[in-house]
C-alpha cells in the first residue's frame, strides 16, 4: 500500500514538472518589435515599438549594437515605445534589437537598417582628383575641339577668296 502511494506521488510530481517545463521554456513575450523609420542614417532618431504585455512593466528596456540601452515607456494595452538615437559612427547594415522584459531577454533580427552617408561638397564624388580615364576623355574632347575649330576656320578663310 505504501509503495503504491509513493509511486503515485512520484508520478504526479513527474507529470507536474513535465507539464510545467514547456510552459517555462516557451516564453513568448514580447511578440514583435518594429522600428520607424526602418531605414535610417547614422545620428538619426528611431521610434521602437514593442508589442507584448511583459514589456509594459516599468524597467523594461531595448538595446542594439548601434544605440545604447533605452527604457521603454508603456503606451497602454500591450504596447510600449522607446526613442533611441543611432550612434553617429554606426556602420551601414541591418541591425537587431534586444528586449529586456521581466528580467528576460529576447532578440529580434533585421529590425532596422542603417544606411551610409553621402560625401558632399564636391557633388558627392567618391574619388579625389581626376582618374586616368577622366584625363583621357577630357584630352580627347579638347583635341576634337581643336581639330574642329581649325577645320572651320580654314573653311571660312577659303570662302573669302572666292
């Protein structure tokens, strides 16, 4: 009789642990993270929106490789937001966002993209000075203009003799 009770108690304990383990491992908060704008230049300000009731609790944060850890602000319901500024020296690429809610972290990949800046001042050119190809094209145009001008001048000169 005692053996039967002990086996039943063990079976109940194993069943309780077995049923609780998948629940603990399947933490699904938050459900999504979005960034607006989804494409941004270095130094720009993002609006990160996190959906999930776990992240509406005070002390919840978001972080990324290109902006510091920022506290989330609850917007009511299951939504919270943050307004981080992308580092001015951020490299172009696609970045992920990590949430920290209820002491647990969850990573979301490909949330936003940082684009490279444009070089200004010289029409956005990416090279310094003229390349050999530029020099060859320019020289050819000058030579064509000189030959064309010479032919035109000689032709006009011969017309005056007639």
